[in-house]
C-alpha cells in the first residue's frame, strides 16, 4: 500500500491556544458551516452494545447527538485539546450521559484505545471536520482502520473542494479557513480508495452541498482489519 506522506504533526498546545476561548461559542458558531454532520450521525446506525469512537470529539456535540439517537451503543471520544475536553465533559454531564459517553485526551495517531477505554476495536468510528485540521491526517486514517472491528465502518465528513460552487465562494472560503489552520483534504477520496483496496473494504464517497463537503463511509469485511 502506498500513501502520500504527511506533513509534521501539530501540537496539543497550539490547539489549546486556539480553543481556550473559542470552545465557549464553538457549537453556536460552527452549526452554520459544518454541513453534513447530522446526516453522518444518522447514518452511523450502530447495533446494540456497539462501541462507537469519535476522533477529534471537541465539545462532544456529535457524541451527545449520537448517544441520544442510538442509546443502545457505548460512545467514546478522543481529542488533543484539553480545553475542548473541559467543555465536552461539562456538556456530557449536563445531558446526564456520563454512563454512555467517555472522552479522553489523546493524540489520534498513536493512542491505544485498550489502555484509554478498555476497548480494543470499535464497530463505528467517525471523524467530523477534524481531518482538515490534523496535519498527519493520512496517518489518522490508517490508525482508525486498525481500530475497526470486522464489519466495522469508518464515517468521515469534512470540507470539500467546492467544485460546483462559484469560484469566488471557494476562494473566499479557503482564505477564511486558513485563519483557523484548516486545509480541505482534496485527495481524501484517493487516499480512502487506496486504503479500501488494501483492506478489501467497501467505500461509499459523496460530495454533498455542491461539493462544499465530502462524505465517506468505508466498511470493512468480516475478516478485514
């Protein structure tokens, strides 16, 4: 399997600096432009007693919605920013979902879920608008697949290339995203198809909202891992 090389990793300190104050208004402001998150959550459909992991869980907004929609599964989240996790834990407690959701501070490229959560494999893993902020995003994809259970699914939603939107809009969005150190991963589909071929997995890939977003579901086979 050959994948393109990643750029150097970011740091927990830089994420904490960015979100130290933003975390208080993050969910209120992001709902207007992080399109497709709720559709991704509806598509998770974990079975009873499934283990569901979000990589880059932030404020736990997505985990909370998923836990309410599919209450028979167990939910876990990791994030590199302790500042965001402070808000996540408060949100989880406020919704009285402490028994359903567990979050932990971790680097998505190297953490061991068995050590953090006592769970080695997950039936569902999802990544929502985080790959575009993680410099070593290709490594995260490979790590996520290594943590999937047989027949497990990896769900991803993130910024797309805006291919069917006006050029001025795409240019303005790109400039604006750079302020927040966000880089749309235009070769996400290529990377996922390479991984799917290597693992004998099935890939569904779409570019909703006229290319504003990209949405992928990669499903492992019964013996793939």
